[in-house]
């Protein structure tokens, strides 16, 4: 699939925790970044792929130099969007330096579009999480009027008019990571009022509305997405989601019975595809798949090699194994073909993730596989013609 049309995006989710952040320094010490967890990770059993070693070293992603390197690497391999996790706690942004100071200032940012993934969940202590304790709250999610006014003003000032903002139908794409969190705290009616207020604020600023996408939605929220003004949906699923939550105890589940729990990437693919088909059939709005590179969040849990067994719940979820570049390429073809079968004018495949090193889900090169996962992306999706010829004034940004 070469010279992909402008109506097909491959959007890699970008996690910005690989730089020094002032709040993190107060919490964890001077100069701390999440690279510390990557460095200290240890295998929990024979054959466990830890620690993961980045081929570029533990680099500072808030530098323009590395922003430019990442943009070129992604664009050269068919990634069209960095969908950046974006946080707002205690009335201000958090982990925003890579986007504000590097990606959006990069001399080559005309090669990439940038979306906002509003990561609206509680921020808890998992750096690492002790085995013996509940995850301690650091920053709770917030939805009060003052906080939300500040948040949308920040978006208006910094992102929504930027020439490289990702749009669909002329509207900037903003994902709500966890609609369940929002609905759980302010209810469906409160969520509707909040999203409506965002749209009103944008209108007063002379801006178009947003293309609201949701990543996490279940239960009551699933039945009322259109009423809330949601334009598209996906599930922020790793390869284990469909079985781990719903089918634990199912005699046909795909989990290895040994501890720590392990899951075979290749064996999970049919269930992932069945989940996409089910959701596309249920919803009356576009449903987009997430292509998952892998999963191993054990670096965020206290290391206990040889201790025997794993606690339940994040970050002690099952470790996904056999997510080789070859099996990842199979999954990529599956996601591409699913997207092409859908009747939506704009085709999207999300990728989890560009750089989630502490969750074992990343496309950036490591010392074991190099660029093999990115080469698989390029073989399956091709590189859009605009990737090598766009100007700083911007190529066509949406379908």
C-alpha cells in the first residue's frame, strides 16, 4: 500500500514522560524521569525480556534535536500523527514540555500532525508501585468549572489553531482517554454539559468545534456517545483487554496459568479482531482499531524477581510474549484491512504506542529489534506521498 491517501492516518500514541518535569522533581527527586524505571527493570522469570534498552539511549525528549529525529523516523516509516497524551492537574498542564518546547518547534514538524489525547485519569503512584500497598493518589482528575476553563483556554492558545493540529472534517481531533472516569465523577448529564461548554468556548473564540474521540467507554456511557457529541470511538486496548477483563476464568481464555501471568500475542489476534468487529457493529459512530505493539508494565511495579506470582491489577497485568516484528506485521495487516472495510470517509489505525517503554509498548528502536516494528508499519501502510513533500505551510491535513 504505497502513496497512501491523505484520508488514511496511522496515529501513534505518544507518552511524554522521558524528560525532566518540575512536578516530577518535587515528587521523585532532582533530574528524575521515567527512564529510571526502564533502567532498573529486571526479568521476573527466565526468558522475560527485561530490561528493554533504547537504541538511542535514555534521551531527553524535550530537546528539539530529538523531536526532529523522532519526527523524521516516524514520517519515514508511515506514521502520520503523534497523538500526544496530555495532562491537566491542579489547574495546570503536566508533562507538556515535549509537545510545547520540542515537537511543535521542530524545524521538520510539517512532516507530522499532532493530536491531543486528554489523559483525564487520576495520576497515582506507580513509579514503582509497592506490592504491599494500594496505589497512592498523586493528582486526582478534575472537572470543576474553573479547572476546565483553564484547560480549554490552554488548548485554544497553544494547539487548536496550530497549522499541524490533526483534524478530521476541519475539526481538531481530541480524544478523551477515560470517559468512564468523567461519567463516574460528574455523571452523564455533567459530562454532556462539560463537553457542550467546551464547544461554546471554542465558538466564542471563532474556532470550529472539536472532533471528539473516546478511548475508554463502557457501561452507561457506551449507550449515549452520540448524545454526548462524540464523533468517533476506539478502545485504548492492549492485546489482553478483551480477555482479561471479561473472560477471566473462561476455559478457553488465552492466559498461561503460570505466574507471572503471560499471554501469547499471536494467539490473541483473532479475539482482538472479533472485538473490533463487535464494536463497529454496535456503535452508530465510526469505530477505529488500535494496533498494539506489545505489553509489559512490570517496570512500573516493584521488582520482585523470583518472588513467585503476580498481584492482580495494574501494573501487574499479564506480560505479552511472542510479539515479534513478524507477528506485529500480521496484526498491522489485520488492523489495516479492518479499517479499509469500514464505510467511513476517513480511515484511521491508532498504534499503542510510540514510546511507552515502561508498559513494553513502543515503536522506537531498541537494541534487540532496532527499527523492525517501524519497518513492518512501512511495509503494511506505505508512506503517504505528502510525507516527503509537505511544506511548512502544511499539506492537506484531513480528508
